């Protein structure tokens, strides 16, 4: 099939394009290559993708309405995987308007393109952040998510609502994927694993928030990509029997679905750091810090819905997954 992948120079987009091309699909990747983190890393990812058969890159900003409309009109996509977004919980405290442009306007230009050009399935990235103040574990897609605690989380919840409206109005099949703490090779420098690795190798302290009393459902990027691939072939259908009073929140009378993609086994932050120390072969100097605004104490994905729908449960252990990152980091930055 012919795919559009937004955010192709990003962490998950890069890995997904590799998989799609390996499976014989034609892929157009777009990205605006913004400077939220080092552009050289995005360019290095694209350099890896450039020679892949069936891949073509177009530099384009999601907020460029005319450019996005032309892209959809010219290319004739069959499926769209929308991963591009302004990421980061903490950055949303400093630069909130970036989230309106990328995450809200960007979602709308993608939805409009899909609507007007008969896209067979839109798969888009949501986030575990939408669970906000939920304290029932594990987080299930049937839970309410009405109390986000960051603008980033609110923008991702808005993406789900926008997608539902287009599924309902125009019959556009949409699937939202709530990703849980993705990590792995070619990861983002603003994420904890990257920051911790850089500091430990340099003999510098790492900031450990909430005195280390946090846990996350760390999910390796290979598991995320496998989940996306399985879901892409699982196109939601309208269900006229569904009602708001009796139906599950992650489904609808419209062709609309939501899934968690997480490992399904939360890991304490201090245990994650220990796995990192083992992989590097060097202890961390820990600077214990208070809780940060916008952070949640724990995440834990209920992945039964994903397994029931597509027969997949993420597999990678943290010990094995962290090692894949350390091996990549040392090679990329040429550090022993």
C-alpha cells in the first residue's frame, strides 16, 4: 500500500518507515525538522532512510494548510500514520502555543486530507498522558480521561475527540494509539534514558524526580512499531448497535477505536536506572529531586484490548531494551 507517515524524521516515525519499506510498502514521509531537539539527529535518521526502496521524504509543516492539502491531492495515499507532534510534558509549560500549532492544527490538516481523499485508515499517536489524574491501575482505554494535568496531555485528548468527530461525520476509519514511555535506539534526547546515559558516561549527576518514587510502563520502540503494523491492518468498522450508555469508551457507533500500546508491566524508576547502570557498567550519581509539575506518579497499560483485537502483546524486557539503546548510543556518539 501507499502510506503517509508524518514525523518520519522522529524517533518512532524513523523506525516505522524502516519496517514499512522492509515489508514492501511505498512510503512518503514528512517532517518539519524543527529544533525542539538537535536537528542533526533527525537528519541522521533521514540519511538512514533515504536509500530505502519505496521511500521519499518531503519537508513540510503540518500547520501549512495549503501544503498539506496539496500533498494529499498529489499523492493518493491509502493509509496514513500520523505520528508528528510537539512532544514533551515539561516543554508544554514553557511553550504552550507550539502544542496548538503542531498537535491541534496539525491533527486537523491530517483529518481534512483524509476526509477529502478517501483514506482507508488513519492511525494516529495519542499518549498515556491522557490518563492524567486517573488513579485506577492499570490504565484501561475504557477509563474516563477527563482530567489531564498538562497541556500536552490535553492536546492528545483533543486529538482523540477530533478523530471521533471525523469518524462520525465522514465515516473515516480512525485508530488512536496511546503510547506508554517509548524508548530504544535513535531515541529523543529530551527523554530520561537519553539524558541519564549522557550524564552517567560523563560522570555527571542525574536528576531523579520525586526521590525516585515513580514508575513507568517502559515500552521498546520495536514493540510500538509491531503494534502499529498490526493495528494498521485492523480497520475499525461502524457499529450501529453501540450506544454511549452501554458501549465502551474506546469504541463507537462510528468506525473509531482506541488502544493502549505498553509493555503491561510498570518498572520503578530506580530499577530502570539500575538496568541502565548494568548496561553501561558504571554507577549513576543520583541527585534526588521533588516531583515536577505535569508529571504523574505511575503509568501502567492495560493491553487486553490490543491483544484481543490483533493478538499482540509487547515482548521486550527493560534489561534487553536498555542494552539496545546503550549499544546504539555508544556507536552513534563514538563513546567507549
